[in-house]
């Protein structure tokens, strides 16, 4: 399994970075994950984010060096140092289930896009699709966050829709601006009206 994209650039972020090993425990299984950080505080913050993403029951952070050559360690390092670009897809070369990139760890199947959402502490009720329409892409910059699979509007689009409407824009103008049918605008306005403040 390989995560394609630009090479690890932790050294360009911090000339003197340190290597740690996170040992995670879940379902009576353990896994070691390499962590590259600027210092011990940064390593502890990363360990908490990784723990949340993997749903670990507990973890320890070891200050011994570990190579960051496995795809899980590389993915978390890239997330920590934001080694992603708006213009480049990062294609997952590992396992897939239902045309979605997955990772098998701790005896469980973990969908990568949801794992990345959990790492970044983004709402759980979001459905992730990609702007690039590349089923292999796991670049967070290419993610569209939708509240349900059939939604034509992202959360940001819905905020724009409501802002346009509050400024007196017509439904036709909003539909044209968001490149959707008028019925989509009406449906979202109606949902907002019934949802309350």
C-alpha cells in the first residue's frame, strides 16, 4: 500500500524534527505507528488526533525512533504537516471496498476519508465525496462535505444559499449561482425553515 503524492516534507517544516512511536490498543490488538513531530508537545497532540481517528481504546507514546515507511504512518504525517496540494490528487494504492479507499487495522475495516475526517475532527454526520471525481483520491483539499449522499449542495453551499436569500435574492438567481435546479433551492429553504434556528 502506497500513498502517492509529494514526498514527506516534515524536514522542510522543521529542520530538526523528532521521531516517536505511537502504540495503539483496540479490540485486544496493538499497532505501532510512526509519528514525526517538531517536539514532544506536537507529538502528543498528533497522538490524540490519531487516537480519535482510529478509535483507539488507549495508546502510549514511545520516544524511540521508528521509520515512517508504512502507509498509515505516512498518511498521518502528511496530515500533520499538511503535505497536500489543491491541484494534485493523492491516490490511495491500498485496499478498496465499495469503490472507497479503506485501511484494515485492529481487525476492522476503516474507510480512509472518514478516518481523515475524524483526524481533522470534522462533524460525523458529513458524507465525503471528492471534487475531482477520482475514486482513489484521499486529498482533504478535494473533499466535499455533504449532509447526505443524495445532497447536491455542500454545507458551504447551503450557507451561501441562506445568505443570498436573506439579502433578497430570488430562488431563480440562487439556483443559477449555485448551478442547481430551483426545486433544490426550494427544498433546502424548506428544510431550513422547519429545522429552526
